[in-house]
C-alpha cells in the first residue's frame, strides 16, 4: 500500500485522484443508504440513526464542500506538491 502512495508522489496529478477517492469514500461511509460507518457507530454507541444524522449534518456538509473545492479548484490540493517540487 505504501508503494502506491510513494509512486503517486512522483506524479502529482494522481494526488488529486487520491484525495477525491478518500473524500468520496468518507462521504459514502457516513451517509445513508449505504453508510456502513454510520450503522457501525450507531450500533456500538447505542445511538438512534436519526440522532446521528441530525448531529452529523455539519460534518457531512463540510466534507462535501471540501470535495467540491478540490474537484473544481485542483490547485488547492496541488499547492503543497508543487511547492515541494
């Protein structure tokens, strides 16, 4: 797994894809209908799914905004790799 990330550091355009995948997976894991992280968290902590969704909206909204910013303005995610090269 680390070989993949080291290889991706050699090609900065792959970093955008990695950031997008990580953000998409975090959104998909925390929201219904799939939401495996949501169901696991609710069952372990004995919290109703409705309460989890109500309290999690700001975090999900922030993640979606971050995903949109990185998608439409890739310079944001490429700033640090460009400075290091």
